[in-house]
C-alpha cells in the first residue's frame, strides 16, 4: 500500500469475465446495457454508426427495417427512438426477435424520410 493518499491507477485486461464457478457469464442484476443501437440516414437509408445492427433496409418513404447481427431472445424488447426533425413522430413496429421497422412521419400523419433517426434497443439477447 502507498502512504499519503494517492494510489496508482490499475489496468485490467481480460478476454472473458465468468461467474465465480468459472462456468458461465456474469449476471448483471442492477444494470442493463443497450443490446443494439444505431444512427440511420433516412434518405437514402444507410447506417452511419451502429452496434449489433446488421442492416437498415429502405421499405418505403419514411419506413425502414432494422436487422440485428445477434437476435433478441423474443419480440419483447424496448426501442426508444428519436429523429432529427422536431415536428416528426418516430415509431417502431413489426417487432420480431431478429429486428423491427421504423416509421417517421410529420405530425399530420404523412410518412417522410428523416435526415437521420437514432434508436437503442433494450432487452435480452437470444
């Protein structure tokens, strides 16, 4: 131990973090990380940056499908989302374990392509 109050910083490098028996992953009980996220261009549709997102596919004006790299365990996950335009609504639907559809529309109900949309997915991976 060091006297006088300051301690050097440590660095931990690991490949796998296992439970105390060394037989499985660590269970997080008081924290929950996003299982996928992305920023998606709306016109033309494309991924700017992402985690656990294999693709964003244009379906129609204001609509694109997201496919995960690693599926969720079921279609019971949350998808908080946002877009760059204030007068727009963004919603996710057609939720499956392998992905979901994003729709962006103006408040009048017309589907429009946003410049970009962002989302994070919270739930359990398969």
